[in-house]
């Protein structure tokens, strides 16, 4: 994608997506829907749906497992746990996790 060719632009886009994720952490909570009707404090469903569609389009170059360049092999699954990650998953609900996790 032309949008991500420049390193500065790529970092700015990734910082912005990380900020959007952080500012919508409330949406991960169980009683989110009830509070959303009273006082909206997060992005709308439509905005996040559109953002998801744009992110999927940006991921197209490395989503094909049969790609001869092997871009899908460069994805680091441990990135969300690394200190350089642009958003925090520390408060996300975990499925089948112990209290130590």
C-alpha cells in the first residue's frame, strides 16, 4: 500500500491505530452495551467496522499463505506481549487463564 511506504507515515498510522485501540478499551468490558446507551465514550460500531475493513486491506500483501515472498512467515505472534507494542492487552479479558496470567 502506498500509505505505508514511508517509514514516518507507517509509524504515524500504527501509532494512530494503537491510540484508537487504547481509547476503545471500554468496549472489551462485559457491561459495555448498557453504558454506551447512556453516555457514549468510545468510537461507534460503524467507525470500528470501517477501520477493520481498512486494516484488512492493508494486510492483504501478507495474508496469502502461498505468497512466494513468504511475508506471512514474518508475522511475530508475540508482538502484543512485547514492550514495544503500541497498545496494551493487560486489561483484556482472557479465556481459560489462571489468576497468575
